[in-house]
RNA sequence: GGCCCCGUCGUCCAGCGGCCUAGGACGCCGGCCUUUCAAGCCGGUAACGCGGGUUCGAAUCCCGUCGGGGCUACCA
């Protein structure tokens, strides 16, 4: 049987990295086993769902390289992949379940429920629904006035036992699971119903999702059985945690995939990093391609303990990808939008080409694409600002005035304005003046780039051009006190 | 509180009864290289939560304990 897997994001927020990781594992498994990967939108919460969030989520998945075979936007044999378009179907299933006695109407009001919950808690009883309306028979229930919800009648007594692909055998006694709502009083389905009906209707064979819904799984299994449908295999993935060991959330920093994109992470790097959270491709490998991951992946190999999301390691990996997995032209192409974002305007081709000379040197110095702008600022901007600390440290030393004057004089004699002649001139300068490279080069660097930290000096000056270089040197000299 | 899940370096993973005086990666520390900063190279730091058992032998199996996390809605 062809494996059919899905990810079912809820468009009540942006694409969370945890959701992305779950999507990734589903995708890997589907690709590994020649299966079908489906993207469905769980938008039963009409109040909080928006199409903007939906778009961002889908965009994020595509950006990460997770393409889907069926689902929203691409369509498929099941037509509708958005739950909001299937409410009739859920109501139909709800009615069928009521008809066969697997579910029942509950007329308890939210106020009554809250009241009884409070009492139960005070008395030390479980706070879940007490099953009051379960004993109403159907004709009796239908004669009752007022609004109602539909609750699933958990088989009692009973136990649900299943074999989770990552955790092994798990069991839940139905005593601790109340008769949960499947249709709200406005007729809309809850997550449990909609998700389960969809999994059944779409023929989902493997449900790989976060461990946070492990406690809901017996409900889904019982619902599936009540529909007389085959059960999928479940795999509950370990949760992503923040540095404090709690479920990853906004207070731990960026959780939205779009933010990572925005600050200049490469999708390849995020893909690689995320796949290492709860899984590994082998004893030694850390960096690997999606293709290699697909070749090796199996849900059964996923670890069962939670993983702390470490932004520092992600950054290291991103640098690794920028340095070693991007050609110079790919790097230039990807970096340009970030440079333009930094400058605040589109860059003229001439300006960008001028920067291209030092781009390979910048490529091995950045961990994020957003760092390119600041590193190239001296080339991209007409006016530079001197980094205060650099100025204080370098330009207030003894003899800087003389160094700059000599540099102006020596450099203006360089006929062939390329890296090697420039280097020759400046090396000649320090030899002549009998000073260290540091003493001789740092003032020039600060004068021209505005900072004591920059791409290598001679190449930078070469890219800068002679006139611009000399102007910067004179400007800086005039600012010495 | 109840139910469920989890427990190897600070972090991510390897380990699936002997190959482990526990391996790799990030981080951190030191060194080399060097025009700054990176990168690179070399070296170092650091863990099987605890207690019982099973076994000739346990990080690996079992039990307990402690610790952490998740769930406990007419959210998903």
C-alpha cells in the first residue's frame, strides 16, 4: 500500500519551526517510501484562522523545499483540502455517529459545565465532562429544547492500546478520557472530528505529529473505529524545546520560519538543521543533502526524547552552507536582496558589480545573508560612518597622521589599480616607515571602510577605486585631532 | 492533582549486552596561520540522574526512585 502522509497546519499563526519539522519528517518518510505527501489546512477555528496566515505557511513550506503531491493549491482526488470547505461532511459523520449510538447530543450549557467542573475539581474528581446527557435516549434528546453540542461516547469501560512508531506500545484507560465534543453548538466540527474524518477520507496511512497530541490519540482511534475505518499508524515526534526545557514558544526567540528567512538563513541549512532534531543520518555526518536524508530516513529511527532548538548551531550550519555549498554567483544572487534591504533601495548594477570583486571574501565571513550589507557598506554607500570604537582604538594612536599622508602619497602613485600593486605600495610603506603591518594597515582600513573589521584590505581598496580611496583617506586625515 | 511521554557531554546526535579507558557535531578554552575579522588546521574541556536486580559481562534488559516535559476547552 502506498504510504499517504500529511501535515495539517492551522492557519491561526505563522509557520512555527515545530510544525515545519513535523512537515519535514512527514515529507522525508513519504519521499523515502514512494508515498504521497499531502498538505491540508486545519481551519476549523473560523475565528482565528486567516488566509494571510495560510499563505505564509504554504510559502514557508515551499521555501524549505517541501513540495506536496496533494492538497491546497495543488488539488488532488479529494477535491477539498481545507476543512472550512467540508463542514457538511463533518456534520454528516456526526449525524451517523449519533444514529448508531456512538455519539450523542449534549444540552449542558457552558455555564453549567464550568460550574460542574469547578465542583469536580474541588471534590478531587476528574474535571472532564461527567457524561450527564449520555443517558438521554435519542427521541428524548430530540424533544429537548435549546442548543446542543454533539459528544463522542467513549466506549466504557475500555482501553485503547496502540503501537506508536517512535514510542512503542502506548495505552490509555478510557476512565481518564471524557466524552469530548465533536460538533459545537453552531454545528462546526472540533479538531478531533475534522482531523479524524479527513485522515479517514483521504486514506492517510501514517500520522506523524507532535507528542503534544499523544493524549488525544485514543480519541482519534476510537473515532476512527466508530467510523468502521482502518486505523493509520501513529508516530509521535519529540517536541522542540527552548533553552529552558519547555515547549518551544515565542518567548524563546524566533519561532516563525519566515523570520529565519528574513534574517538570511538558507532554506538548505534550516532543512538540514531541523532534520537533526530527533533524528540523525549516521554516526558521523552532520551536513547532508535532502537527497541523502531521503535515502536514509525512517520514522522508526526518530528519537523519543525532546530536543532543544539551538540557534547558535543553526547559525554555524548556515555559515557552513554559505561558504561551502553556494557558488560565488549563487551567493551574489541570494545576497543582493539583503544588501538592498540594508541600503534601503535597489542597487544599481554598476555598484553591485563593483562589490562583486570582494564578494567571495565576504562569503567566507558571514553566517547570515543579512550580514552582507553591513560588510559591504563601505562600497555600497557614498558616505561612511566611522565605527566609534574602531576610531578610538586605531585613529587616536601616535603617528596615524603620518601613516595616512604617506598612504595618500604612495597610493596616488599606483598606476595599475589592482590588488597586487596596491599591496606592493602599502608593504613598501610599512617597510619604509619601519612600522608593523598592524600599525600601517589598520589606519588605512578604518579610513576607507569605517571600521577596524573589514574584508581584506588590498582587495577592498581595489574594489573601491583609486579616487574614492584617496578621498576617504583625506577625509579621515582631516578628522584627526 | 490525574493521565501519558521522556532521561548519554551545556546543546544536538551515535550507541540498540562484550568492539566503550563512551564516538561525532555545535559551544567553550588553548595553539598555529595572519593586514583586521572570519575561515582553516591542531589540541583540550565535558555525559551514561540515582538505587536495586537479570547476566560471566549493562550506557544498552527489568523494577523502583528522582527529575523534566506534555495533556487535562464548544483551541489545534
